[in-house]
C-alpha cells in the first residue's frame, strides 16, 4: 500500500499537530503542543502506520484484514 510520506516526520504521532520545528535534530522529535518526545524515525513510522490503517482498498471496501466486498448470499436475499 502506498502512503504519501509528506510531513510524516513533522507530524506528532500523539496529537497530530504538524510543526516543522518539532524536529530538534535528525534523530530527535519533540512536540511543542502536547510535549510528546521520541525518536524522529519512530514518530514518522507511527504516522505512516496510522495513515495505512485509514486507507481504503481499491474495491471501496475496508482496509486489508477485514472482509472484502462479496456477491450477495442467495439465502440472505430470500424474503420470508
């Protein structure tokens, strides 16, 4: 699944605020809004994982791991 990586290294994985000054260094991330601090690469990876969880399949169904669209079951369509 392709996820746009734009701003994932500047977005806080805890509160979602995008702040270009949150990257204190190449390896350090500190959110000025909520105070979350951690490794910048781990923070970006969490943002990408979060975005992947909200992605929808090309068939219009839910993301991977959940049931996909299927043909209607004949027995369920019968009116009693």
